[in-house]
């Protein structure tokens, strides 16, 4: 009988420990199989002394319960009535077969790592290597440290979360799975694009310290969001293709459970009275096939893709219900925040500042260690600390240290030293809160408006209630002053500005160079492979503007030429105009370059686009800026050419 991953891990324990834990696990399983309708046998209290001391600290034990179908509740592990009895019996029989083999004198799997999490070991200072404590060498279950939080159930539930995530990330290290992921990734194409952009960056700035991997990360993020994975709020009806609603959960099938989908959503169609099943798969191998989901599926699959390309990556879990990825930049010697749902890189304050999240615990999990990275994602450390009440800080530090000592026991001294040095750099980074950057000020883009509002992750402008002030102003650089020219292009497909007149400087993201924006966002249609800027759902009017000011440089406008493109459907409207002082000049967004001599002599002006009109529920989509196919290779969707002279 082929052993499951959890039973295989359990088998790495010494013989005596394995047999003790197997006896306990088989008792749990047999009671349920013997009395399937007795609720008391389907629930295990986390604070139960037997569970707490004899099962919880043993490697692979809790994972076996999860594979049987148990789920985390607030104070218990519970086997729901919808769980597959066949799956429970399968894991039970696997444990029993391994037990029987050992009792007959068969050769058990040799331990390859620390048997128990040494929760009672001494705390490890970031400036030193992990000590070889007596607890770390023991094969007996270890009682957690005496300094317990006020709620034992809370601490054990938190420990299960730590242990579950720490075990899960080892899936990304499976070489066969990495190869399967690579077969989906256009590695050569992404590498070529990364090399080209690295070359451009080096030409624009000879002192550029970025490396090839940094640009590969950006290309991988873009490909994953635009070409590979898709977001799911509710699946379209499988019969009439109409809208559905997420209603009461459905029971998972044995195949769902096999791929980690303990939860199956019921997307119900009111028109057809048909249910479309949406299993929430947790196995990244399955996600390579389905290529859809919400943030859990996105981060899970994206982190695997990063590891498949040889990037050092770790899975980030946020207690306020979001997950993403971090990638280690060798050239920058630091970890980079990467959110595949948002195609965002190195914007760690996005969640607290942009989405309005009230962060508490943000933890990073990799094949090497667990790290509390909460402080990277907050510029309001005292507020965050006041919300960290789920477990005691000393307990959390001690527990993380114990997990890391266990995982790193077989590491070489050089690797331990490298990890310690990295951790030191992170600790120094965490001491001083950062200030938000422009890219961290916006709300969430992934998911429907209703879903974002329900989670409290929108800008006020998303609901059409206020203006989001970004405040970027184009002013001439020294080179542009010398050349008496400011030339800017925006590419919708690449989602980047190119400041042609300043050594082709590139700025990522449509809103990074915007002066004001109100109820607008960048829409990517993965099914139609189109991209454009449009109004947010539910808003009647959307506005966006770009500002240019030459007075600080002592210059004024000689001439201005502008190319803007927009498209409307049904009764949708887009109004383009220039504002200079009290003067307003309208122009068309027909995609052709137009000259404006009327601005000659002015020292500043704004380009403004107003979107309105449309019909029915999709009216917000009926007025669009910069609509382009994602397959196009065009260089610009919006272009401004300004010749300057001394004031």
C-alpha cells in the first residue's frame, strides 16, 4: 500500500514513538468507524492532555488527522459529517499497515530530521547559530514552555496553523512537481523579456544594482496574472452560463479530499436551479490544472512556480485572511513582497495603507524556516502590537524558534549562518517603519466590488464616494531641461510609462504617474485577452488626470502634441480636455496625434478624461480608456510630446 505524505512523515519517527502515536491515531479512527453517528468521537479538544502531550509535538501526527478529514475549529479538531469515510479508512489502514510491519520486525523508514518540535529548547538569538539542546535531541514528546498564553486553546490552534503551513510548503520542494510546473511556464520567453529589461535598466542607469532574477520575478508575476491564472468570485452556470450565487456548502468527494479540497462551494443558478461545484483545492499540483481560484489558490500555485524556476520563495500567511508570496532578491540582499493576485511587487504597505487592513500576525513559511514578518507590512507598529492578543509574544517567539531548530537540524553550518545573517538584515529592516509609496495607496483590484467591499479592502473611490489623490506631477529633469523636451508614453499592455526624453526611464503601473483619479481602475479581461481603464462598478462617473508643471524649472511650453485613445459602447461617453489656468480645450480620443498651439506660453496644464454613461448593470464598462489586446506589442496607448523654452 502506498503511504500518504502524512503517514510517510509519521514513519520518520523512531519506532517506539511511531507505535505510541499510531495506537492513538488508530483509536480515534476506529471509534469513528465503529460509532459513525456519535458526535463525541468526531471531535478532539485541542487542550486535551493526551492530544496535547502525546500527539501534537510528534512530526506527522496532526497531518495524519488532517488527511483523515479533520478540520480546525476554534477550540477543537472536528471531522465534519460531510467528510469522506473512505478517506478516513484509507489513512487509518495505511497507519495500521506500517504498524504491523514494524511489529513483525520490518525495517521502518529512517528518521531524516528532528522527530519532535523542540518547544522547550532555549530561545535562539538572531545573532547566533541554533544551539544543540537536549530537547532537540530527545525522541520523547516535549511539553511546550511553562509560559503559556491565557487561552490554551488559542495557543494550540495557533500552533496547528504554524505546523500546517510549515509542512505544506514542503510540497513546493517536490522535484517532479516542480518539473510539472515548469512545463506550464514559458521560461525562455520570460527570461528573454527579463534580459531585455535588465539591459535597458543598465543603459539608463549604469549604477543599477538590480539583477536578472529581479526582472524575472516581474515577468513571472505579469505572466501569471495575465496569461495563466484567473480569479473566481462565482463560477458561471455550467448550463446557461448565467450568474450564480455562492450558497450552502456541498460535501467533498474522495477526489476533492485527495487534492486538499475539504471545502466545496455551491455556486447556484437561480434561472436553471443548477448547482456548479467549486472545490477549494489546496494542492498546488491540482491548481496547475484548474488555474483558477481566489487568493489562497493564487499564492499557493504562484509560490510553486517561483520554486520551479529556482527562485527562493516563501508563502506568506496573514491572520486577517490573505496570503501572498515573498521572493529573495540576491542582488538586493532582501526579501521582496510579491502578490500574484495584484501583479504587485515590493509594495509591502499595500494591505495596511491601500486596503485598510488591521494587521496582527503576518508569518513567512519556507523550506528553511518560519519568520514573523508582520513589521515589514505595517507603518503603524504600536497599533499592530495592540491587536496581537491571540497568543503571548514570548510563546510565539519560543514556538517559532522550536520549529526552526527542528527544520534546520540537518542543515550545514554554512547554510545556518546564511539564514542567520538574512534574519539579522530583516530585523534591522523591521525596526524603522517605512513610509507608504505611491503604489501602496490604492485599494484592492482582484475580486468583484461587492467582494472587496465585504472584506473592507477598497478605496473610498471604488464606491464612487470620493477622489483618490495620488498627486504625481511631471516636472522636467536636468536632461529634459537641457534638451527642452518632455516626452512620455503609456503602454496599456505593458502597464508602464516610458519617459522617452529621460533616457527611456520606465515607471510601472498606470496610476503611478496620475495626478488625480476618481472611481477608475485597470480592468484585465482574461477571457477576451483585453485590457483597459474604466469606471469602478456602481459608479456613474469616473475621472483621471495627469499634471505637468514647468514653473519650478523656470521654463514654459512652446508646443504640445497629444495622442489619446478611448472607446465607448452603447451610450457610454468619454470626454477628453486640457486645462491651463481658466482655459479648457476639448479634444478627441481617436488615437491620433493632435497639436495644441493654444498652450504656448503656459507654464503648467492638465490632461483630463471623464468617463460616464452606459446602460444597465454593465454601464461601468461602456466607456474605456486605452483598450488594447494583451497580445499586441504596441508601444503606446497614450503619448504626450512637449517642447519647452525658457520662461
